[in-house]
C-alpha cells in the first residue's frame, strides 16, 4: 500500500473496450497528468404534505477522465483511445473524425507502492473505466514549452480493484471482469528513438520520411526547405496564406526565409459534444454519439512586424461577382496542416475561414505586438501518426498523402 500517489507510482494504460485480456493494454508514454471526475446525477422528487425530500433518485453516473501527454514519438492518447475504430468492407473509412467517432476504450489507472522507482508487474490498486469515448481533443504547439496533447474522455462505468482480484471493491458482481494492466516501465526507459516501431510486425511506419523521437519543442515544427505549392506533400506544415509572412502557396520556412510569419504558438482543438442515447428497459445509454456538425478551431499567434493586414468591409472588398447585391466576401477558405518531427500530422481540410483576428501588445510598458489569427472549420479533423496502434494504423501512415492533402 502506498503512503501517497505521485508521478512515479501511477500509470495510465488503454485497451480496446471489447477485449478481455489484460495483456492487450497499451501503456501511454509521455503522460504529464491525469484526472478523474465522477458525477452521480440525482433528480429530486417531493410530495404534498411535507417539506422533506420524498426521494433522491439516482440516474446514470458520468465519468470524465482528462489526460495530457507530450508529443514524443510514442502513440497519441487520441489514437490509443480510438484503437477500436473500424470500417465496414468497401467503405472509405479512414483516420478522420467520422471514422474514429464510434470507437470506445477501457482506461486503466494503476497505482504502485510509493517505494517503487517505476511501475512494474501488476498494480497494487487499479481503476478501470469502461466504455470511454473521446469527448474533446486539443494539440498545443507553444514557443517556450513542450508540444503536447490534451484529451477528455467520457463514459458511465468505473470501478476499483485490489491486486490481482477480478472483482471491484465493494461490488460482488461487477459488469465486467477486471484485468490487471502490467507496469510498462523498467527503470531504464528512454525517449523514443527514430525508426523504432511501436506496432509489432509493421514496417511501414518509417515509410519515406524519418521521425525524430523524444519530446518535441519549437524547433521540431516541420517545414519544407523549398518554396513551391504544397511543398513536400503531406509531411510538412501548411499555413493559411492570409497570415503575413506566409506566401501565396502556404509556404514558410524560418531557416531559409527572412520575411516569415514569426510563429509564437499554434493551438488546435475540437469538442465532440457527445450525446447519450437512451431506451426504455435499461438505465444506461445504448450509445454516446458525436453531435455533428463539430467545430474545429485553430489559433495561430505571431509576432507582428506589419500589422494583421486583414481587411474587413461590410460589403466586402474587390470586384463583385454578385450582380444583384454588389456584395463580395472578405474571406477565402484556407487549408491548414501541422506536422511535427516526431510524426504527429494534423489536417483540418481546406475550408478553414478566419473567424477573428486580434491585434494587441506593444504597450508603453514594453513587449511586442502579437496577432492571433483564429480559424474555424467543421468536421475536418484528421490526425495521423506512424505509431498509431490501430490495425490499419501503419497503412494509414503509408498512405498519409491520401488523408492529409486535398489541395
């Protein structure tokens, strides 16, 4: 038994919800934090004749798990949580938002003695949360910190077990047999090395581009070294052309170009807004579905050297093609793709529009003017990684240009 729980004696692992073998757990590497919130939904009933409550009716409990990891070459939390994603024969199913939307997982949070230097063997205590669906996902690419991933998962079932027992504490008949997740560290673990493939038997992860394992930071945002349309294909970052310093083909490279947009941060996020679907005869939901359309946002902050250079006129700017109204649009749709050296590639399609632009800073107290360009699109959120543990993951990576470009 531990006297306390701290980073060295807790570990997070994922497995497909339909699997029953604890050996199928995949340990999440690079995890920085995890939090679990359990809410018991109560509905009150009163009656005439007395002030006291008549009954406090228990509904379905809501389980919410949030976790954060650094981008380090190991599988993403989003991919570990959607390992169950499958498509029917002949379908165009892929690693996009719709393709992963119905995948659920089982999450284990293991706790070891605080006298251990690392997690090894079966945990002393373990929480298992079954039927968990991703509810929100975000990726953060800051200037002064590590690149990171944040995920929130929701579900309705959670239990705790002791040691190797298959029963939940205080529950003689749990709805599933608990299986212990083995500790995934041996005290000698090191950051992911280039060319090492997490998916056994898959040789396609390296494909035609090398990956740089270890924690990625600002120097690891991947740009191509030449200047031409969609430079480098799917393996490089592509930014909106409205941003000053990004040329009209979406290209910029701080290593070879002096008039770049001086990027300070990029944040990509989406909230899937899961809806519970119920039916008579059972208290639990039979599905938790994504409520399409789903908004996907991308905030790009730059140090300004020329203002935001964004015009905004009530009737638009330029010659109009609308003969009746004489109105033209201020904006054009843009493509966005962000790629890191460790392999994370995020594509938001080519229908991103500038929702707002904020100019600020540079006051008399010091500091520089920064501009934040906030883009919005819907339903386009494709995340590829060479270490995706899904059975189709290596194939998706090998064919990444299919999923990461439609320019």
